[in-house]
C-alpha cells in the first residue's frame, strides 16, 4: 500500500513537471504569435478600414484627440469627471516571460498603457480641465461614452455581416434585445434573467421559459435580455463594454420601458456581477437574488485584484483543457480575434458543412449564441466585467449582506471546471444567510441545460417564498 502511494506521488510530481514544461513552451510560442498577429491586424485594419491615423472630435466639442505616426495621444477633457476606473488594466497589461524579455513586446505594451504621468488639472471658470496621455483604442471608446455618439452600424471587416448577426442595425432603437413573457399589465412581480459570457437570452427562453407552470406565467412577467454586444443586441464599436455601460443599457431597455418597480433576478456566470450591481443600486426593489456559478475570487492582501482574478480564471496551463481554452481566450486578444474570424465570421459555411456531414438541420441555441457576437464586444466585456470588477464584488456582497433583505440562493455544478465550487462557497461565506445548492454531475452549462424542469420548480419555490 505504501509503495502504491509513493508511486502515485511520484507520478503526480512528474505530471506537474511535464505540464509546467509544456505550458512554458506552448505559451511562450503563443506570446510571440499574438505579438505577430497584432502587427498583422494593425496593417489589415489600416488597409481595409483606414483607421491608422485618426482625428476625432465629439459632437459637444469637449474632447479633441489626435494621433499622427508615433506621437502620443492627448485627450483634453473639459467636463465634470472622467471615470477611468471602469477600464480593466488587464486590457493593456498581461505579464508573461516573453513579453518581459522581448523589447518589441515591451515597447508595444508601453504604447497601449494608459500613462498616468501627464495628468494635469486646472480649475478655470468653475470647470475642470484635465490632460491625459491615453491609448488610441481607449480614446475611440471614450468618444461614444462621453459624447454619446451614435454607434456605427457598419460591422468591421473581420465580423460577420449576415442578417442574424447585424439584426440590431435594422432597428432605430438603441436598446437591448428583450424577450418578455407573462402579463403585460400589473404583474405580481417581474423576473429579470441575465445570461453569462458568450451567451444570449436563449439560454433562458429555450430552457426555463417553456417549463414554468401556467400559474407562474400568469402572475410573473419573465424578462430575458441579450447583453450589450451579444445575441441580437447592439454591438457598437465605440463602446468599452464597461460595467456602467452594461448597467445603463439594462436600465434603459428593461427597468424604464417596462416600468419595473420590484423584481427578482436570476443570473449565470458573468451575469452574476451585473446582478449584484443591480441589487446594490435597487435595494428596495429586489425581492430575490439567484446566482448560478458566480465568478467570485476573494483577493488576498497585497494582490492586484484584476491581475489575480485573471491568473485564477486563466492559469496559462495546457492541462486541463478547459484551463488551456480559457487562457487563450483571456490572454491573447489577437489569437482570439483570429478564432472569431475563422469561426464566427464564417459560421454559415461551418453550418453548411455540419449539415452535410450530419444531415441534421437542427441548430442549437448555444451554438447560435456563440456565433452571434463580435470579438471586440466579447474581449472588452470579459476583461472589464470579470477582471475589472474584481475589487468591487466584495463591496457588493457586503451591501447585499448588510443592507438588503432579499432572499439569496446560490447554485453550482459539482463538475464545473471553468469556475470552481469554491467561488460559490466564498459568496456564501460573505452572505451567510444565502442558501447553497451544489448539483452533482452538472457543470457550468448543464447546471441549467438538461435540468431545466427541476430548476424551474426550484425558482418558482424561491419566488413564492420571497413574495410571501
């Protein structure tokens, strides 16, 4: 018995060593590949979209941005406040051995880094004047954020332009796609469903909505949205997809037009962060909060929140495969864009090939949701919500515990390899009154898909108790 344990320990050590060596080699190569693809896409964007040199002025005339050759970019702001804390530093700083060793990569990172050394503020005639040296990509987005410019409906050359992917451009309303079922007037309560990363409202409407009882459908107004940048919702190029922008769109598309005075929230994965933000902003209106696989990682003292969560979610390891996939998605902007270019832009071709091979014309809602997004929206939402909000979640959870009286339920699949069960237990430690249910033999997706009938009954019971 002792020999077997010793052998197992040795094999485990050897496995870790092999994994470390392979991870170092593979991710060193990917670092170089991503740097190369960065140059490729810069040239491609220049020739196709003519976006190498820009000069932009907001319609209010309060922001002037110039970029010429290698000169620095200056943002002159004459306004009340510029809230840069919404932007995650993981967008422009992701430490790796190759990036630190390569002068070219370091130079590129310095270009993309928001410089804090040239901030000057002077009060003139009662207004604040500030000068920032800032990355051109950030500047492009700030135009729309502060100047409230209309989003350009023309997709980028690397995005799909089919009717499904650009359905939002045919609408004159700059609101999210919303699917609502139940009584239109005077419902007993409203239920807001918020999906996770690279998903859509169909995650709920194709699973839970058909399984709710007739009584529930007659009393509750069920509202599912496609988040900004996903599904059939707008995917503007002049958005940074920050927490504030996502929140504003939910309020503008759901809470205001539907005149929601009280509501329950059901959220999955990335959507849990938005759910917590809404809960804190509308404490008196929230009846219950149901979180599935919340991405919460308590940050140790001395650690930088966004970078710590980045390493936890994407550990730069080739094994397990889920860690390898999440690492590529989170660390490599241009490799991820290439994947979207090959798959999402050409999804009609892949669907045709699949139909010819399988002779099956059924398309699943999960695949449709994956196809119907842009890399730009996904990349910025991932970093600005998951990583950029890392330091704010503790405050949200404290507020829910101390200031809200609502019912809190937590669900997690025991086999979830993307977000470990510890995330849910950590939320429970912050909110001791919350009810926790760990579902055996279920993962990040099958926590809902495959058990939708049982989950629908569980939700109905939660809403009845909360309403009562």
